[in-house]
C-alpha cells in the first residue's frame, strides 16, 4: 500500500465513523449541533456527506474528490468550533483537514 492509499484509507475510516455517528445521533451529538445553532436536519446532511466522502476515499479514482468533500466538512467543523470558542477541540479537525489537503495535493 502506498502512502497516498494509506492516508486515503485512514481518512475513509474516520469519515465513515463520523458519518455513522451523525446519522445514529446519540444525545451528545444532538446536543453539539444544538449548541452550534444548527437545525436538526443538518446533522443528517453532514452524516450523509461524510459517508459519501468515505466511499469516494475507498475508491482510488475518487480519492481526491473524497478528500476535498471531507475537507469542506472539516472547514465547517472548524468554523463552528471557532465561533463557539472551543479552542481545545480544534486540534483533531485541523489535523484531519491537513491530511485532506495533502491527499488532494499528492
């Protein structure tokens, strides 16, 4: 497996997990979307986009597109965290965003 393939697989697993979590919607996920001021349907929409990004990342010809779509979701997460001043929670989405940018650039 190449570095690009490994990075794509790692991102795919992360987006698949995040998408499933958003679609299932446990109480803490619902509370987070409420705290950010988003309507209830936004959690479902984000979950579906994350799963779509994951599917594209698993497909070699769709890796760049999947990383770009996932990166857009991560920009939204980062913007939400910045708006609510959750500084200590920025590291994880920022690292994932860098990984998406690297995958698009490689």
